[in-house]
C-alpha cells in the first residue's frame, strides 16, 4: 500500500460551536436563556450563559497556528481557521489532509454535557442539550453523510432521560455518544453503581458506542497545580487507564453483553502492559475477591468491548497483536494542538507502512466503520475515499500557518490548563 | 544461561517492623511515647502511637498464605511467616527463593515517613525516625551485608534535616532513601518548588538513590471509593507515571546532574509508550512552553536518571531496548500479595530465558548493584550468589501454605484498600 491509498477515518476531532447553532432549535420560552457568543473587551469571544463566561480555549483550536503561538489563552472565533466552526470549511480541511471522515466532540457543551449538568433548570438543560444534538446532526453532519460520524451528548443527570436520548439519537442515525471517563468528579455515582443501567440498556439495544474522551470529567490529570505543561500533557492517558479498569471490573459488561466503549485519545502503547497487569491481578487475587470472568481472561473482555484510539503511537503499532488488531482506531484530533493536521497521512504512514495491508486497513478505517456503524460508500465510492483522491479534491486549500493577534498568555502550567479545561470557570 | 545460574537482586521487598525495634535506640525521655505493638481484642496486633492504632495490614504480609486467605484485614504477627519480621528467617526465605539480596521498605513507618510526619513533636519524630533507620541498618541489614541493600526513611517535614539524614545514612553505608511519589497529598510542596533543593543536593553529593514506591503518598490510585479491588490493583502504576512526568519536566535534573530515582513497583511495560509521549509533547509544544532539554530528548533524560522496576512484566522485557536496558531492575516484593515468592526464579525465567545472557544479568542484578552501590562479592563469592547455590543452602525451608485464624474480612473495594493503606486510620 502507498500513502495515497490509505482510507482515513478519524474517531476523534472537535467542533467549535458556531454562534448561530441555537437558531430555530430552542423553544421560544428558553431563547432568552440560551448561550450567546459575545465579543469581550480584550478582543476574545466568550459564551455567556447563566452569568458565566466561557472562552474558546487556546490549545483547543490551534490548527494552522505556528507552535510558538500555541497557549492556554482565550481566543476569538476570528483567530481560528474557519474549519474549526464552519462545516464546509471543515470538510475542505479534512480533504486537504486526506481524511475521509471524522467523529466530532463538542467544545463549549463539554464532553460530558457539563454545561447542561450545571444548569439549574433541567427542562431548559434538556431543551438546550437536544438543540445541540439536533444542530450536530442536521447543521454539522447532515450535509455530508459521507464525511461525519455523528456523536451526541447525553443528559448525564438522569439515566432514564439518557436512555431516551440514546434511542432518539439512534433513530436519527447517530450511534455514538460522549460520556465521562469518570463520573465521580462530576458528583455522580461511579460505574460500579447500578444507577446507570437504563443508559447502558439503551446503548445495548441500539449498539451505541459510548466514547470516553480524556478530560471528559472536567479534571485533567496532573500531579500538582504548579506542574509545568509537560506533566499534564504527558499523563493524559491515566484517566482512561482508570476508565479501562473500571469497565473491565464493573458489572456493566456482564449485564449488557455486546455494546462498546471507546477510549478517546487514550493512546494504545500502554494497553499491552495493562492487559498483562489485569490478567495477573485476576490470577493472584480472584480466590479472595470473588471476581469471576467465567471462561475468559480480563484481557479478552477488554478486547471484545473496548475500542482503543491513537493519534501517533508507534509503540502501540509495534505491539498491535497484544492490543488486539480489531480494537485499534485512528484519530486526527483536529483542531487541537496534538493533531497531526495537515500532514496526518505522512505522520501515520511513517509508523504503519511496514505492517501488512490488512492491518493498515483495520487501523485506518475498517475497525472504526464497523464499530460506529458508519458506511460512506453508498454516497462516495470507495475509490474516492482515499488520501490521494481527497487531497486531489482540495488542492486549493491553504494549509500553511496563519498568525493571529498577540494577547497576554496564560502560563504553561497545570493550573492554567485546568482553568482552560473548565469552560464554566475560564474567565 | 540456566535458571539456577541467575543472580537475583530485588530492589523492592518489605519489612514488617518487629516489636523490639525501638529497644535501646530511643532516648529515655521519648520512650513512653514510642510506638508499642499491642494485641487487640480481636486477636490482631496493632501499633499504638499517639492515640491511634495501626494494624499490620492484610495483603502486606501474605507470603505463604493460600490465595483464598488474602484480604485487606488486620493481622497478628503470629499470622505471618516469621520471615516478615525476623531477619534470620527472612534470609532463609530469600535463599529458598534463590534471591541473593533485597532492598526493604518500611511498613508501619510509611514509605514517606508518614507516621513521623504526623507526629506533632518534631524532636520526638526525628528521634524515632533515626531509631528506625538505626534499627534498619544494624538490626535488620547489619548481620547480613551480602543480603541487604539498606534503605533509610527521611524527615520529609524539613529538607535541611532530610539532607542531614541522607549524609548520616550514607556515612553508615546506606545509599538509598524512600520518598513520596507525590508530595502534594502529604500537604507538602510539589517537586516543582525549590523547597526540596537541600535534600536533592545531599542525594547528589552522596549518590543516594531516591525510591518512589507506589502508594507512598498514602493515596492508592483509584477511580472511586466503591471500585472493586481489581481497579486499584490494576492502576497502581498511574502514580508513578505522574512521578516520572514530574521528574522529567521539573528542574531537579538540571540543577543536580547525576543522582537517580527509582520507580519502585512501577512496572516497565508502559515506559515505551510514555517515552514516545514525552518526546512528542516536547516536539509539538516546546516553542510556547519554553521547555528546554538542550541537545537531548526528554526520553534520554528519563533513561539517564530513572531506574525502572518490575515484578512480572513480559511486555516490558520484550520492549527492553525502548525502555533502556541499563535502567531495568527486578523486584521480588516479599511478603506482599503480588510477590512471586517462593517461585520467583521460575516466573522470572519464563519471561527472560529467551533474551541474551548479557541482558539477563543487567536486569537480574547488575543494574541494581551499580545504581545502589551494592557489592556482596567481598563477603560472598559470586559462585555462591546464584539461584542454585542459595537454594542449596536452604533446602530445609518449608515454602508451602500456612493457614491462619479466620477473621472478619474487609470487603474487596478501593475504600477498604485505602483504609488499609493509611495505617493511622486503619482501626
């Protein structure tokens, strides 16, 4: 296989919500309370909602900025590539990067619907959450069914409502939802409670994938508040290592036998270590803990139920047979700072060009298409889905750097990242 | 190489402090306040100290118990193999397992001197801490200089005192100290503060190894209080992944260029993933964070300064060249529940028999001997240090199961582990 022959489906990108997303989707009585994107005195934009201002945070929309301009600071929409918030430009940016399709996480709304969770009026919260999902399905993914895997947010404050939303989303063709990697920091019961069973039941019925993105609980992993940026940036996986342990040792998989979870942006190179560790624990401790995986090992249960996701991870590629070749999916992470855009094919191919074509196809798109029930071929023939074909369609897209207004920067510390990570506290 | 030809030096075992450890080592005026091991109404033993009772916790001394008897519950000294607390029996247990030498962490005292940190009278705390160290050097390691690598505890409440103790220990032949993997949960400044510089300076001068053991900060990693045992047991490494990131991105290595840290019981299979991650972070973010590793990569700095440690880790063995073959050391973890005693040679050899002899020697003993300034050969000729030779000396040692009194067990949950982990709250 050549680089141009790859078909790339990314299971982790991000949308920056545009200001008009609520138009026509929020019931009239709630309109005055709907979030509004307002230009601030310092030239940045912020969503104003229930007395709090939430900026679009620095590293979350840096595609195309020179690395020296990265930072945790707030931004204006006009600082960003239009592909961050304009779906037509997004599709062009995807094509310029040879990427066929993407699954887009929310920004302002929060990976675990945090903005709606903190809304006191839960009728309003549900109305806005559904408006977000309707906008995402119609306004973002709708015009390009061959280019997006829809991803809904769920009303985490009420498992019965979550189940209802999962079924509503599924009926609209959306087979994935974003959820917390750990519910406890959100003030909600853990995955070891049966509290969530109605949600899991709906996911099982609809075969909806539950995506757990790093940082979804609102608490980026760090060791201290004064740790430099390198610390939280290097240990992003630890929350998902915990999530993986929670899932494997919870009762969820036993009660609901087939639906899947994705460890979004979790990386894959740590997985072989983790699988050996959980199997050793089971071997040494099952006699007194009562843990019982029947005729399986914990590692097998992981491989059957958990989708692993990486941006760049040559270690994981090398260890792919220990991870489970059918579990591995690829991410572009546009427009975040760890994204490989606009040279994703080059960076990925360097790590996978030496492996069999069959494995490349599984990792680049087949695993993702199967797990997320995504089939673009009726709309776009397979031969038009390749890196080479897509890039040929977007030869006019400028992918060089753009410079933006210099503003005071937040320091590169874990504390600043946390502020940036909690949109409700960001200003 | 055959199994019997290996030389095994373990950099992580544990001593259960015996009741007579303070005798003759605590100044008379402090004797009435010294901890006392007292039989409790339920038949277990507990250290009574400043109004708190601290039991010897279940999983911490299970060597020789059948797995169905494991648990987080408190124990009596008489429930344990004498090798837990009696050095002569310990050496026999080591020989029966083919292990030449071990580095022993404290139990009651805490990996980060927690019992002394919480003592209001700091003169008393220091007197007891020094008594512990003197007992450890004289009463535990002293009679068998060929069988133990001494390990001191340090007065973490005062970096100047820590420096003094490091120098005092070094003069007594002790070139390793145990310290927290994260100081913040102990209420102390982070590693990104210059608070600790006097301590680091002493370690640099004396080439003392700073050991960071999992759980040393007193907070075992978990996702929730109600998580089953499999969760905290499977994610023990995450605290040390954080510690590794702290060390690499702190200023410690720049200010003090050669002394080393050990990631005790951290495992090694995750290291290749972590090294790729820190190098990627540096590549993508150094332009705005100001991080500067000169002509090196972060991964090289890790390999130069950090000793990695594993009990069983076939993934790490396979990836040893990506970890750094000169950084890897082996652990027995006697008498804890994850120990491979009494079949350590068999379990280890299964994972390493296929690698070159040169690599086996580095992993089993050469790396540890060099890093910890340990040389047993003047006392015990090399040919008497092998698995085969040591086992021949201890052919009479019973290594089968022993059953102990059944007592009510704590549930296998993270909450129970935490209670067990905080000796000061255990009863």
